[in-house]
C-alpha cells in the first residue's frame, strides 16, 4: 500500500502541529490524521472518537509496527519539508 496523495494543514495548538489527509493507491482516503509533538518528537494520532465510557477508539489504524513506522516516517518527512 503506497501513499499516492497527501494534504497537510499546519496548525499551532499546544502539542498539535497539523492535520493530514492521506490517499493510498488512489483508492482509499484517510482524513483527520493528526501530527502531535510529545517530548520533542513528532508522532501520529489516528482518527478517533471518544466512546461513552470516555475511552478514545481509533476509526482506522495500522495493524503492525512496520507499517506504522513507514507511515509515520513518510508523513513526518512531508511535514518537515514544508517551510
């Protein structure tokens, strides 16, 4: 699965740095991925919703660490390349 399009909207709000929409293989779009800064490191927060019990549940997320690492690297690299 390859990223074929990415839109980054930078924001400055506490630890939130940007909202990202990613298209995979020109067939699947995932919106509202957030880039957050935690202890000086940029991380991804996947789209989620707060449940009635107060827990946050992801709508969509990587199911293995290799894909999460690749996705994070590609999105953070694109974010950093924007002036």
